[in-house]
C-alpha cells in the first residue's frame, strides 16, 4: 500500500452553527458573545426584523441569503417552495461555513429554533446557542413594568396565538403576573379571555407596541377598559392592527407605578427625529449622544470633499514630511487626516513617515482618526476643541529646543486664518496647504427633502453658518414646527437671516454641548406638558395631520 493512501473513508468537513438571540429590537441589547459570533460568521441567516440589528457587527464579506418562510398558505396558493431557514442553515454548514442563525428575542423562548438544532445534532454538525434578551422580558423592562418584586409573585408567559382554553383558565384563576404576546387588534379579545377565566375587570394592564425601539408606545388600562382606551387613542381600528404587542396583566402594571418607573419613554428627546447636517463619519459621536437621549438621528451631509484643483502644493508638503522639513504637523479635521493618508498611500508610505515629527489634532474625533491611522497625537487641546483651543496649548517656537521652525498645516480651502495667524504670532513658520476642497453636497433623497420642508423632523442641529446655507440650498427651509438649534450666535444669525426661528443655542461652541442644550429643551417641554395635564407630543406631531402618524 502506498504511504499516501488509506482505506479509511474521508469524512465530510462540517461547519459550525450559532443560534443567536438578537433581542427585542434595541441593538444595544446584543450580548458580547453575540457580537463575537457575528464578527466571525461566513453566513448570516437572520429573520427580516432583526437583520439590521445584527448585520452591522458582521464582516463586509458575510453572505446574507434571503430568508423565506414556507407556510401552508403559500403551498395552497401553488407558490413554489423556496429554501426555508432550516434548509439554508444545513446547506451552509455542510459546506464548511460558520453560520449564524439570528432570531428575535431569545432562541429558546421566542424563536422556533428547536427543530433546526435537532437537525444539526442529527447531522453531526456542531452548534452553540447564544441566549438573547427575550421579547417579553425586554419589552416589559423598557415599558417600566418590573415583572417581580420582593413578594416574588409568579410570572406566566402566554402566547395568545397558541394558548389553549386550559392555559387561559389557569392564568385567569391565579394572581400571577401574566405577560401576553399578542397583536394590537387581538388585545381586547385577550383581555376578554382573562376576564371570562376569572380575572377581575379592574385588573391593571399595559400594552406596549414596538418595544425597546424609539417607536415604542405604551398604554395603561385595565382588562375591562383596554379596548376603549385603544379606541380613544385612535390606534384601533387600524390597518396596522397586526403589529405584535406585549401586554402585562397584574398589579405591577398599574398606571401609578408606571408613572414612576417609565424610564425609557420619558427620555428628553424620546422618538424625536433629529436632522444632523453632517456626514456619518463626522456625526458618529454626536449621533450616539442623541440616541442616549432617545432621539433618532438622521445624518444629511451638506458638504462634499474633493481633492484640491492643483495637487502640486500638497505633494511637495508630503515629500517635505519625509525629508525633515517640518517640526510639527497640525490636523484640524478628520478630512485633513484622510487627505494626507490618501497621499501617503499613493506614495507607498505609512504611519512610520511621521517618525520624529510632532503631531497635533484639533479635537477628539480628529485624534481618533489619527490613532486609527497608527499615529498618536502629541498635542490635543485640553480645553475647547477648536483652533483657538489648540493655540492655547501650542508651545512658542524656541530655537534652543526646536531644531526646525516650520509647521505643516493641511486643511480645507475655506478654512479661517485663526490658526495660521496664531502660530505665526508664536514664532512659527507655517506652510498653509489646501489638502481638500469643500463643495456643496448633492441634494438628499426626495423623502428627506419632503420631511425637512413638510415638518417630518422634530429638530435640526446647525453646527456652523455654512450648514445653514447649504442645507437650505440643497433641501429647502425646515418647517416652522421644527426646533432649530444653533451652535453659537453667528450660526443663529445666519439661521434668522434665512427666516428660521432659533429655539436653542449652545452655551459653548461645542457640538456635544449643543446636543445637551437640545435635550434640556426637550425635557423642559415634556415637563411643561405634564404639568398642564396635556399629552406629551413631539414637535412634528403638531403639524397638520401629524397626530395621525403616531401609530406608524
């Protein structure tokens, strides 16, 4: 027998399957283990409602085959059966791929993953289960309804679609807190089942739709009044009555308790659509801050970045970095870092070319962009993150300690002269180089333009006079119900010159203080409405027809 042959059969190489709970909707509820599994996935098979929640944590190259659930109605209608989730999982795993099967909530409680797990086990395919926050538990928590307390009352989870008469009888005869998964248009029937089974009509009940998302809404009622409450709120009858809801029945869902514990829906900007006239890269930390206040940020770039018309000046400066022409290089924006980085890549250079050169960054975002490039800044303003703040900390030129007196300043074609003048005053020579040009961006999609002009946005943050001019130029003037927030007096003046009413002004020229100021405005607005006994609404709901959109 040849040493390279064997009489043992070659075993097929199988992949690996991770059954992953994606939680009830809030992307922040993904577990650390879930994020790790997604990052290493070759194939991502996700339910449509959670695909956007999980896809951002997967590699760009991940395969996301379309998931089609084969049901009896499709078969009866003669629609050809397309591969269902189980078949997709098995096919990918048998080909040696690492598969993530993502479901809403928790795979053991909310998803129908058991059969798919059994199929993997039968085929000898290794798998793991990553639990997720179940929909019933997560939505109740976000609605401000704790399911248990020191008394340790029993909790029963009921799916109204499959509950038997025996189930309703048992829940109705007990004093357990009942967490019912239903749809908006079956809540009334669910309450009727419980009353018929023995629960008192005055038993408190909460109904939450779109739980853990910024579209969440919760109504407090009782088993006997819930149908009337939903009708008075004009959410029923509705073509959206099929939407899933979580209803909690029991004393822990009383309106008085929920008024104290409703932490999510009482955020200062809850559900507000806030227009941020910046690119996604520029707006990253600002958008995160707005989300922490409950807002839904919508980034719209008002400027586009293009290379300089004559690249020779930039080319000479980059070569000067390598030959030791400069003592310092100062970056005043993320775009400046990007422009230098692209020029480096064009010449086959990397971060090592900065060896021996001091690097300054105007603020945290610019510094983060440099660190991503592999360069740790030597100087970042300790105070205000601006050219003025950078000058406060910049050392004067000292011929004893500074062998070279020259600074390379790559920046935009429309940048102000503040930094250049300040550096010269400190004794430095400055090569002020146009690294990129800023031009007005293309108009946003028609839906966004209509939202801006028609009052679909609750607020807009203007971070400079140019953002005012450019936004109005490419998309039109914001509707008069939209809250206008400006970063400073100059920006506010430009807004007023364009016929806008300025509602909020930042106490400091900082985008994060601007967001704080908007949150304080929202909190005050909410408190005023509550003190007056009025329903808390968003600014966009005050426009004609606005209230009808609350149920979408």
